[in-house]
């Protein structure tokens, strides 16, 4: 098995298999809001309760965007957001791992140079 700077090929295969298990992914947030409807004599709107709706908020090119989410899609979107947060945690972990491996490699190389220059 070929080793790379950031791990083995097998590490990469395991990671990609884990990503497949966490698909689909989304980055953003889901909020339940209450909105008035267009019916003139709506009892819910007249009483102030209004109607529940779900909004998916996300950033796009530095701007905050929102999309209405159909009620039947809410459970799947909640799972996709959780999966996206899992992926962000993995990316942080991999960044730390990359730095730690670089430091170990650098330390080994400097020790080898010190021993070889005597």
C-alpha cells in the first residue's frame, strides 16, 4: 500500500466510504417561522397565530439567503445539516492531523540532519 504525506491510500478509502454514509450534506440552518397567508378572513392569521413555515438559511458569495422548505423535506434537510456539521468536524480534524504530521516529519528530518553532520 502506497503511503502519502497525509496518510495511506486505505485511510482515504475509509474516509470516502464514511462520506458516502453521511450523504446528503448541507451547510446552513433550518428555522420554523410563522407567516401570514393571503386569505382575507383566515382565523389563524386573525388571531395572530399565523401559519408555520420552514426556512433554510445559508450563505452564498458572502450574502445570506433563505429558501422555503416544503414540510415533507424538513426531516431529510435536518439530517443533511447534521451530516454537513459532521463533515466540517472531519475537515477540522484533518487540518490538525496534517499540521501534526508535518511537525513530526520536520522533527525527524532535523534529527537525521543533526546526526549525519557529526
